[in-house]
C-alpha cells in the first residue's frame, strides 16, 4: 500500500509543477508496474482492447462537432432567440446567458466550448447593458459547468465506458441537477443585479409585434434547435449509436456552416487540429488510468480500499462526503475530461463498495468536478472566462464565489443525499430498476 501512496504523491507533485496530467499518470503507471512486477505485455493488451472501442470514437467526433459549431457562429442565433423571450425583464440578459449556455451545452457537450462560445458574445453584451464586468464573467464561467451536466456530455461518455454503464443513462442522470442549477442561477442573477444600472431591452409595442419577432428568430434558429431533438430522439429510439450521432452532427454543422457562409477551410483545419490535440491527451489519460486501475485490481488494492472505507466510515453519507472532497480537489487541478476519467477509473470502485448506484455517482461526479473547475485557486474554467471577458481576478472572484456557494454547493448536496434527483429520469426510461 505504501508503494501506491508514494506513486500517487509523485503523480500529484508532477501535476502541481505543471506536467501534463496524462504524462503524470503515465509516470504513475510505470512506477506501479515496477513496484508490483506486473506483466506489462498483458496489461497493455487488455487496456488496448478497452481503448479500441467504437463508442470511444464518439469522443473526438463530439469535440469536433462542438468546435465547428463554435466556429460557425450559429450560437448567436440561439442567443438572439432566447433574448427575445427573456431580454425584456430587468435581469433578463443574465437569464439569457444561463439558458443559452444550457442549450448550447446540449449541442456542444463540453464546458470549455460553452464558455468560449457564449462568453465571447454575451460578456460584451452584458457589460454594454450595465452589468458589472466581474459579474458577467462569473455568470458565464459558472454557467459553463452545464457543459459537464447537460447531455450530450463528452466527459460522461468516458464515465459510461469505464464503469460499464449506459451512455444514455449516465447522460440523463445529470439532467435533473442541471435544471436546478439553471433555475438557481437565474434567481441569483436577479438578486445580484438589483443595484446595477441595467438597461433592459426595449419592450415591444404589442404582443403581436413580439410574436412576429419571436417567430422570425425561431425560424432562423430552427437548424440549431433541432440538433438536441435529433441527438436524443435517435439515441433513445436505438436506431443509431452515439458515435454515428456525432458523425452525422459533424456533417450537419459543416453543411450549415457552408450554407450560411460562416465556415472556412482554415477554420475546419484549426478545429481538426484542436480536436486531435484534445482527444490525444484525453485518450492517453484514459489509457494510463485504465492500466493503473487494472494494476490496483490485480493487486487487491481496490478491494482493500473499498473494505477500509466501508469499515471505517460509519455510514454511506460519510463515505459520499469523503468522495466529494476528493472530487472537488480533482476538479480544481484538472479539466472536466481528465477529472471524469480519473474519477470513473479510481474512485468508482470505492463508491461501488459503499453501495452507491453508478448513475448516482455519475451525477455526483459531474456536479462536483464542475464546481472544482471554477473553484480557486486553480479554477481552470473560471480563468478561461476571465481571459475571454478581459476581466481581472479581483473583479470576478467574489461574484463567482456567491454563485458557487449559494448555487452550486446546495445542488451538490441535493445530488449527493437525494438520489432521486438524478435517478428519476433514468428510472422512468428504464436504465435503473
């Protein structure tokens, strides 16, 4: 056991000093192979079979899908449509930001893509309407975690593959917490802007005029709005697999991009390179984490840890609290993809030993890692939004903490200790008995 602790300590130090997460876990894997003398050839072959998966190919396709969608600028149509519905109330533009991020997340599948795309458009618009720049930046950053929760979440594909769960079941398990977060954020935004010099959108002269504008914007937005229905309708019907959905989505966005003359060959090249870099890094992380997990299982370390947790924890509630603390720290140190791979590979066996449902733990993982990615001092997604919004840390840290502690922490507690919040939809759809 001491060898394992030394290995993980070395891995943690490497991550802290800036070594890429995948490489840090590669060092951990080599150290564990050396310590325990496992057959490297056998482990390489077993883990490769898991990586050589058609389902796993959905990950780079969904990433490319979201990157191309961002490049086309089609998100602006979505923003304009939601703005016509909500923008006329005083805190409406903030609500537009939250709702649009949720809708865009249901297409792009990652929080970084949602923050980059929505933040680029919405932060300048919010500031122009009287919102404090720090509040606008914090709102975009904290709303960005919906990319981890709103289906189709790319990180949750890894979770499903590693834990042997249904991808659809895992996606729907995070939907309940995501809806609660959207509602709470809209309420917190209304409370936060009550003293700001907000300039709401001009009201329409009549309901008829508003209906005309909403209908027109809705028609322009139909190509984007149809995407979530196509994704879930196709998957739930069983007609096609997640990989095929992602592939069709890529071609669909390419067609839209060329039709609206919003996409160039240079943008496609940039998107492809970005997808290859991200996918390569995450696949390496997946490979090394799976190998480490196999070593721990073969050596009985996973069973020992599970037994120790069950023996020393007075009840499941305390076990979940311990896992939440670890997940929060993971989220603070790495992005949503790497954190999810690590959580599913190393923490799920402990949760399973404590009797936690895999879909319940999926929701806990999604909410907690989302919270970690915007929690200082590391807060990768919070600082990403700060760069996009050209805002200093002094401006956005305080409003971000309000959104975290008053919005995300209560939802995390609800998700952890009220399983029906995340299991209700999977139960209705037959993924949980």
